[in-house]
C-alpha cells in the first residue's frame, strides 16, 4: 500500500516545483519524471514505516502519515541544499516521527496489538533462588 502518489506531491507542492526537482534530463525534458518522484516517495514511506514499526500494524491508513511522506519525499528530491521552508518541513516531519517511534506522540490509529506469551503458552518457566544482600 502506498501512502502517497506523484499526484499528491504535485497537489501539495505544485507542478513546477516537482517538475524542476525530478526532471534531471540533459537537456531538461520539461516534464515530471515519475520514476524519480516515485523513488523519493518509496524512500520516504520506508523511513516512515521504520519509525512506526512495532507501535502500529503496518501499513497504517495513508491519511494518517501522508503529510510526513510528502515532506520527506520533497526533501529527498533535492540534490543540492534545501531552502529554509523545505528543510523546516523535513526536520519537523523527522522530529514527529522520532517522537512517534519513542511513544511520545501517537497517530490517530489503533496501536499494534502484539500478544505477549504466557508461561503456559510458551512452555517455559524461569525460577531463580532468592538473592542474599551483598551477593553478586
């Protein structure tokens, strides 16, 4: 499942910007290179999933993370230095993802439910002897 499309990039940032960032032909073809754009989207989706894994069942609903994916993908499309606005949005997305990964922020979706094994279910029981103070 894809969280974002090239059309989403164009809708969010404008056709001209996405064309300028993806058209790497020499001489320029004057068109959006969907392959370049999709590569940035996949990289951004992989980054997002990396921070969400373990906290959420993947994939999460696209609308919950589309903004993060778009801001990261846009940043990944820059081959030179990002302008201040692009960098600020990229940094904010990464900050949020780190917070989500640490459990400090939550997405508006149900968290992953991972059943914890019980001693009876795993067949393993661990017993230790009581420790005496000062014993290592």
